[in-house]
C-alpha cells in the first residue's frame, strides 16, 4: 500500500508495528521474550528493506541463504553479489550505523 516513492525508513517505520501484531510473544515482557522479539525483528528488517528496494527498482531478487545477514541485504542493491571482503565491510557498516543511530 506504500507508494513507490516512499523512503525505505518510512517503510520500516510502518512495518515494525505490523510485525508486532503478529508476534507470538507480543504481551510477554520478560527479559527472555524481549530478547527473542528483538532477535526476530533484527532478522526481518534487512529483508523488508531489500524487498522494498527490489520493488521500487522493479527488479527480481531473492535472499541468498549462504551469505551473511548483511551480505543477503547487499545482494538486492547492486547488480552483483558481494565478495567476502565487501560483505564483511557491509556487516561492519551496519554495526556502526546501529551504534551511532542509538
């Protein structure tokens, strides 16, 4: 339902509450449940961004399970697969971005 012109961050801001509604531990506020919810959310966000980029660009790409978390996201952006060094660099960039954004 989002327009193609929507920024990926706007897509994420809309997707997180929708994902929460389907979380099996939605009302469990224990430390363990919060950790599991965070883990599930972290695992899904790059796929949402990547899917949005693919949709926005009108391309057809699918996740590559043999790649790292960042490497899988990276495959949806450029026209080629990342080499091991580039995928590792992208992992580090995501970590730094997360730390500085908080």
